C-alpha cells in the first residue's frame, strides 16, 4: 500500500515511486483533526435542527425515523456541502481533488465495478447460507440513493478525508483498518455478522482508495456493491 497524505519538509523532492504504488502530490490532505471536529459539529447541528422540528411539530417523529427520499437526499447533500465548506473555508484550494476525486486508471474502474458486484454477491450468499436476513429493507428509492449520493458522501468522508489523515500518523494499512471499523459502526449493524460484512467491505474500499490513489474508484466500487446488494435482495 502507498503512503497517503504524508507532508514532507519544504524543499524535499517528491519521491518518484512508493512501494507498491504511487499517489499524486495533489492528493495530500492539508486538513487535521480540528477540521474533522468542525465538520462533525455541522452534522450534529443538522440533527439538532431535526429534533427541534419534531418538537415544534414541523416534522413528525415517523417522518424523521423513516425519512422520505427527498429528505434523505437533502440531508446527504447538506452533509456533503458541510464537508466541502469546512475544508474550503479553512484551507482553500481544490477541495474535491484533495479528497481524491480524480479519474482513476482504467484498470481500477474495471476492478472497482466487478469487485463491487462480486463482493456484494459473496456477502448475500453468505448471509443466506447462515439464514441471516439483510440488514436493511429493499426499496427502489433507497437503492437510487445507495448507488449515487450515498457512496459519494461516505467515501468523501471515510476514504477521502479521514483515511489520508489517519495514514499521515499511522500508515496506510492501519488507516484502512481503522476507517473500516468506523465505517461499520456508522451503519449501526444489527448483528455481529452484519458488522463484519460492513467492516470487510470498508477494508476493500480503503484498499481501492490507497492502491488507485482515487476516491472515485472506491466510490464506484461502493456504488456497485450497494446496487448489487439491493438487486440480490429482490430475488
């Protein structure tokens, strides 16, 4: 795995290669944990606004507990914008590129697409073999979000923002594992088996991010995984 987001002293030349692969200079992260905290405060503020809306009877507890597609899309868009605004305001520069939203090599596009399908199929067969129901229900509206803005948001934070930051201090392998653990916890899996599935998928997304140097590749795999998972649940 390559080293992600590690700053170098001024004047020190950029290495030509990093075993086993390289990462672009522009993909270094300029942010720190204070920026992550600032972003999370924005997320907490959104949750507080929702609770206040329930208290004021502007929204029902059911509509928040089971949000419509429009509300989910609005919340995801807000969180993504909050991440962008936090990094842009505090550091400036090309935020999306810094988060790793670059076009990966063709082999990674193919690997991410096929890999997401294979991984989701393996998880589905394993859960069915164990007689364990899927963690979430199946609805085409949910599938649309899960294959579009969901992966963009989650990969922007976990693999685009957090993984390079952790890798700067602990190295890429530890960062992949740690962000995968947080990724699994974020999804609040109902059972240990589901937690392991989320963790393993997070590890694979992290590996794709590190090996390709692109968050786009990780998001593509994530989207293929989610879409395939929903299609299998339909069968």
